[in-house]
C-alpha cells in the first residue's frame, strides 16, 4: 500500500479514514572560458521567465573574470558564489542560459534549479489544524521528573531516550542545525537551547543574518519548528521533551513561503552549517522540484553535483548529515520507480526512473544518514520509503493508530512536537523520524566530543537495535503484501542497521 502523493516530505498523508495523519493537533501554550567568448544570447522577450541556476566550477578559487564575463554575456546575474565548493548561484531570464554556460571553459556543469518563475507560487497541503479539547489537555500530565506532555511521547521510550536522560541530557557544546522551513526560537521549549549564531535565512541562496530571519511567518509551514522540538525541546517543566534536551539547536531556513526547497537554498544551508560549528544537520525534505534527479539530464545533474559538494563540505567541516527517506512507500533499491510528482513547481507528469541513477537529494547522497520511519509498535510506518543498502537506520516517525496504536497514556500514533506561537502538536512522516536520529547523533557527539563524523555514524549504526524484517508486511491487514523487506536482522531494507538507541549513545 502506497500512501497518496503529497508534495511535502515534511508531513505525510495517511489514507482516507485516518484523518489524524494529515492534520496537526495543537496544544495550547501552557506558559569558465568558453569558449571564453560565450555566444551572446538573443535579447530576452519582455515576458521571459526568470529562473535560478547553479553553475559549478572548480572549487577553491574565486569566480574567475572570464566566467563572470560569460555569465553576464549569457544574460545572467550572479547572486552569490560559494568559492569553497565551486558553486555559483545565478538568476537569468535567458532560456538558453544553462546550455550556453555548459560551453564555457572551466564550467563543469550548469542547470536550472526550478521550472517555475521567480518567485514560485503554490499553496501548502498540510491540512487544517485539529485543536485538542481542554479535557484532553488536562489529561496530559507527566510522571515525576517528566515534562507535562512527555506522557504523550511514546517515541521517547521507543528509542530509550527516557532512560538516556537519566544519564545525561546532552552537551551545550553540541549544535544540531534544522535545515527546514524555519524555527520559532521564541517557543518556550526551544528558546533555552537556541543557537542564534548558527541560525540564518538561506531562501534566496545567499545568507540573510538579520534578526529573526530564520523564523517562519504565520503563513508558512510549522514543520521546521516541530522538527526542532523533537530534537532539543528543553527539559524545563514546560511542554514536551526532545531526544537531546541539553544540546543546542539552530534554524537554517531554506524553504520558500510556498514550501519549496530549491538547490541554491539547500547549498547555502549546508555551507552555513559547515562554517558555523554545527555538529549535526537534520534534513527532513527533498530538494525541489525533482523528487528524483537524473544524472543523464544536464540540469538535474548540476543540482546533484551542487548539493553533493555542499553536503560533503559540511561533513568535512565536522557535521553529520541526517535525512528523511521519504513518505511514498517506495523501494529505493528497486530497479525502477514511477515518479508522478516531478517537476512539482509547474506541471508534473509520470516518469519511470532508476533510483540508483536518479537520486532523491540529499537523502541518497554519499555520506548522508538515510532514515526510515517506524510506528508505535516498532514496525515500518505504512508510508515510509525503504530499500536494502539505501536505508541506514530507523526511528519513530508515527503512523495511523488504525495500524499502530500506542500504549496508554499516549493516544496518538503520531509524533508530538513544538509548533510556532508557543503551541505543541502532532505530525507524522519520515520527517519526524529523521530528527530522532539527529538527536541520537547529538547525544553520541556529546558523549564523544572529539569523534569525527565518520565515527559518530559508525557508533550510531553499531549501537542501533538490530530489527529483523517484518515479513509478511501487510500493515492494513487486507490480505495483500504492502512492501517487501530484504536483508538480514542486522541490516535490511526496512530498518537498516536497526532502530536508533539513545541509551547506548550515552553509555557506550
């Protein structure tokens, strides 16, 4: 059974009859020479579509004069240049801009980052909020030593985070960057742990460091704020508790108001994290507008190269990059997948792709920790993508209570998180699984402060609880197999190396 397509990885839609999966449940606040002479483009028509592009050149040097000249001659304007990784962000209304730049000596690849005009226009699809009644709020009482809403967080004991907190809450010297839709740092559960210096708005592809630029507006998705709370909501007697409630969390806003995560913004986010001491990045999104980026397409090839350079740079600078596997119940290790959703910023159409050659970025990039989702019974979530050799690890991301019902006193099979405006609420998706792993990685880094990203990842996998394939996997009990798991108990397509273990992270 495949969950219906949603443009957002950020919150998954569960089939009809399981309405909780699309809704947010809010709790009230309880407090280049080319040719060195690149051919000049024809004059752009008055109604030409302005697009954003990445131009990839040799890293480590400033943009050469002849590449700058070629960009201008091809009708482009340089927005910013990340010389350390050789990625230049350009705007142009010339439809042949990328094609022209590919002929310039020193340009290794170039491509449009979107198919919609600047700025793109669309609406979100998160669904209407569901407010809990006063009676439901009153029942949400934590046990001794717990925050008030912790009793609703079945996901914490699922990865032994509650036991880990008896040992340590994590180190204030560790920062997890939430590369997402923005973070409301004024939230009472986030404010105590917020890292201002590591926060930024990267939406245009160029860092905006003005105060509060990393926050989502009232019209934007609460997704990033939810993720931030899952990772590091403070254990402060207010609201909920994060997986690593003693570490710092920062907000790197890379999503447009319409909810698109474009390449130039993602590149900016990784580079910013790399240069501001971030230890872990959480990436609960895919880079728009292509769900899968095929290297035989010159535009998509350029996008893969740009984000690969940026994510590798962040890892070289000390960051562990963690990403959500996706919510379509795809087998990412299969020979082919039908992608009905790309490009998602104009008119998508069905295309058949080979996921080993057409990559979901950043989650399928080298070195990135790919996270699948489990529900309240510890079984792969109905929507979670999977794939032997692709999924590295699993963690709670929620599921419909019709499939996996949590034990009382928790009532929702979804994941509790912080929401803008001092609220709390539920969401589900691999978007929610990834921050659990980011939080565990932060606890490992807290325990082993000098560990390299490679060592943190090795410990993350070695300490995970090996989980055998769920076979047969008939999550909706209709007599039909909904997904096939391949591999052994110690490593398989549903759970990777196993389910993340926060207690081992702080004791081993």
